[in-house]
């Protein structure tokens, strides 16, 4: 075995080298302590909450997801090791890793149906999604060490943002198995009761446990954000790519349409569309997507206008390459990094816009656990000193938006040469 290392991560090595930690600045060590401390606090908090879960299986679910997560990490470490040893190529090692993940998924499915047939699908879903989300979190720590060494603060920002987002995603996946009370049950405690040892976040105006609603309330925000970003990406990117490359009347017409949409204040336009479409995840996502499609279009269009004048594109045209070959082989790969940066920042914008739509009464009813709804309900009782109903959902919205913003800003500096310099 090579003596250099077997497994390496951001802050750990199984066979550590002394020089890996020499010359580190005070900010690096401070970031190390903060990230490790938050990770340990997050794990300890999940275990404490899971012990007293309403489902009675919270601890088993958390343990199962951790086992799956570290199995995924082991598969990734093994595939990376065989590549470093020259046993197989990267493509074949990646194929083996995907096969290992599929075998793990099948094994979890069989175990779920054998040990808990009454809730087999629900248990399988939470173990697989939660376990693989946790596995991705650990792989981020495992694979991003070279990025941090080369990129410094931008790499740290990307890593911190991704870990923060994935932590909230993981908590959302396992929420209904670990919450101490059903988020929808009324009269769990006295209405608008302040935080206490039995109810850490207090209760809502209907006596619902705000702590349980806060843990489970991220599902709506994440679904709306994911759907809206997907719609934005698959409309804005092809429109900018095709219009800028074709030019002429097509470019002028599409640009005029996008500029007309962009001229409206974003939140006002989203409110108008959401009011016409009505409540629902898809309708809210569409109303948000319409607002942010021009952002993708303008970024991609400006990139394509520059790229299509470069010598290698002109050479492809002279050699007789067809338009679709030039677009997808030469232009799109060079324009896509800018779209990825916009995508990550757009997640934060979509979350804040979704909260704004709920705040003005265009969100979801009380029978849905939603941070935006609790934030809106908390605004009405803030004047009488009931601060907790607005504070805790608001903190979660800020943390989720902050995670996407950190990832987006860090990616912008890493992928943009001028900013990197």
C-alpha cells in the first residue's frame, strides 16, 4: 500500500502528514473548529431529538441513515483507492461505485419490507434518501480537501454552503420520524406557550408544537425551490444559447421578451402570477420561475456572444461542423459554469421569494408544515411579545438561503478566472 494516504478529507487523514497542517493560518484553524463543532452539535442534536420521537423509531432511523452514509463513503474511498493504485480506470471505478450504491439500495429495500412491512415504503424512502444525503455530505468532506488547499476561502465557502444545505435537506428527509410531536396535532400545549423544557420552541396559536413544525417545515421550501430552479434552468439556458448563437431577429425578439419580464419588480410579478394560478407547489414554483428565467437568459447570452467569436469556434465553422455540434460541443461547455453559479444563487432567491409569497397570503394552509406560514402567523402576534413563533422559522429560512448563497458566491470566485486572480 502506498504510504502517502488511503483516505483523505478536508480536515482529517487516516495516515496524516505533518506538513498537511503546517503553515495554516489562524482563520483556517478557526474555520476547522467551527465546522467540526457544528457537525458534532448537529449529530448530538439529532440523536437527542430522535430518542424522544413521536414515531418511536427515530433513533433506529438516524442510526440506519448513518450506516448507509458511511457505507457510501466506504464505496467512494474504495473506488478512489483502486484508481490511485492503477487497478482500474476512473470510469470503471465510478461504474463500480454506482453498482455498489444500487446494491446498498436493494439491500435496504429488502430489509425494510422484512422488518417493518406495515411502513415498508416510507421506511425505505427515508433510509435511502437520508442515508445517501448523509453520504454525499461525508464525501464532500472527503473529496474537497484538494479544493480547499488550492482555492482557500472560496473553497471553504463552497464547502460550508453545501454542508449547510445538505444538513437541512437531511433533517427534512427524516423529520417525520424524529419529531417529538405530530406537526399538525392541535392542543399539544397551551396556545402561544413560550419555549420550555418540554416544548423547546413553544407553541403556535393553535397549540401546535413549533419545534416539530420547524424541523418538518423545510419540505415545502425545498420542493418549491427545486422545481422553480429546474424550470428556470431548462428554459433560460436553451433560450439564451439558441438566441445568441442564431442572432438577428430571433435574438432581438427573445431579448425584448426577457427584458420586458425583467423590467417588472420580481416579487410583484411573482405575487400577480401566484394569485392567478392559485395555491400549490407547482403553481408557486412556476410563478417564481417566470421571474428568474431572464437572469439565466442574460448570463448565457452574454457568454455565448463572446464564445462564438473565439478562434476555435470559427475553426469548427470552417471545418464544416454543424450548428448543433458547435453549440453542444464547443459553446455550451464553456458557458455552462456561469449558469451553475446563477443556479446556486437562484436557490436562495427562490426560497426568499417563496417565503414572501406565503407572507402575503399566497402560500399554504395550516394543515401543511411550512416555515413561511409560521413566519406569517408569527408576525401577527409579535406586537404582543410572542417572539418565538416568528423567530425560529425565520432563522431556518435565513440558514437555508445562506447555505445556497455561500455555495454560489464561492463557485463564482472559483469558476471565474478574473475573480480567482
